[in-house]
C-alpha cells in the first residue's frame, strides 16, 4: 500500500490510523470535518463534509489510491447513538463515500463497524427484548455494512468491514466504559456497575489500528473481520483490573446497575478470521494498557482541576 484516504481523520481512531500509516511510509490524504489538531505534518489535509460526497472526485484528482479507510461517523458515543436521524445519515454517507471512491478509481474500501452490531443481531430480534440507546447506532452500522457491500459489488471495489471492539487508550475522550469507570473511581464516586457476568472484550488503540491497516493490506474482499484483544472474559474481571490499577481498596458495587442486554457467546469475540487472513495478533495486554490509560486520564483530571 502506497497511498490511502482516511475519512474522520481527526477522530480518536482516525488520527491514530493516519499517524501509523505515515510511520509506515504511506502517503495519506486526510478528510476532516473540522480543521485538524492531531494530524502529522506532511499529510494532505482536506476539509470536507460528507454531505457533499459527489464533489470528492473533483477535489481529489489522484487516480492511484490503493485504499480508502472510512472512519468518519457522526454520533458514535453517548446520547447521539440514539439519534435515529443522525444514524441514518451516517448510513447514507457511507454509501455516498463509496460511490465517490469508485469515481476516484480507489481499489479497496475499508469500513468501520462496531461491537454494537453483534448486540443487535443477538438481542434485538428476540421477542420481548428491550433495546437500549445503542440499538439505533448498532442497527445503522449493520445497514451501512450491508448496503456499502452491495454498492461496492456493483462499483467493482473490494469491500472489507472491520468490526471494532471496545477500543481504549490515550486520546480517547469519549465516555466509553473504560473512561466512564476510571473517571468515576478517580472522582471518588460510588463504583456501581452491573453484575458484570456478561462476556466482554477491550482492545488497545494500538492493536485496533494494526488490525485496520492489516485489513486494508491483506483482508479478503467481501469479508468482515472482528478486531479484538484475543483474550475476552467477563466484564467483572475487567472492572476488578480497572479498580486495582487505581486503588485496590476502592469498594465495588456489582449488581446495583440493572443489565437488560444479553451476554454474547465468547466465540463472538474470536480473532481467528483476521489472524488467519492477515496475521493479526493483539500485542498490548489489558493489564499494561489500562495502567497507561489511567495515568493519562489522571493527568487530564489534574490539569482540568476536576
């Protein structure tokens, strides 16, 4: 791979992806909605709104691009995940950017899915299930995957879909589970959670980026790859490790928060397919990654005097 386009290049995953591609001597064209603050020097940055994808072939004149990594997604955390209008726009933009990529003669499309897709497949279709706010987000990711795959077939572009697990690490400012739990404990709040018996998986940003790049380089067309740690376990085990990395004396109140979902089977978190096809192996153990993340979040807390 010599040249790539990255959408959402100013986000947590997107900016880390751009940085790694540059380190790998890949020429990068970064599409950003807001002017960047995390983009390395030497990257061609284009301020671009996905609502105007039809203009992209006139903006990017290169016709030798190997891969487009579509990381842009408006509303992937917090209450925005329940905004169905916003989520539906994301589906349309995914399809639009793929058509634009075809006109730019880009050879491969790599899309960013989410673990929430698995929850929707396993749980929402069950009678009497009660979907939560993440369901709109997960359903939109499913629609984006299948619709973009159909369009890529008609446009003659290779289609690879990355189902990204719960990614944590330095630079993630969202209130994902790791950040929420760490901030709660650092603030001295009551550490109340679900019973934590459900299976879970957390993957360090460095491993997530490695998996995404490998999918662009070696992934097989029309395949979906789960990118995880390779060591899934119960959520409560992760909670204990998060707590211990801050202060083993912090009392935990497991079971105080109700859990209305379903525990995914442990096989759902298997990295077998991406490992077989691309050679991917996660390298950052949670015990090390969480300590690094806690230190960073603690520095942010101290700097902001929270």
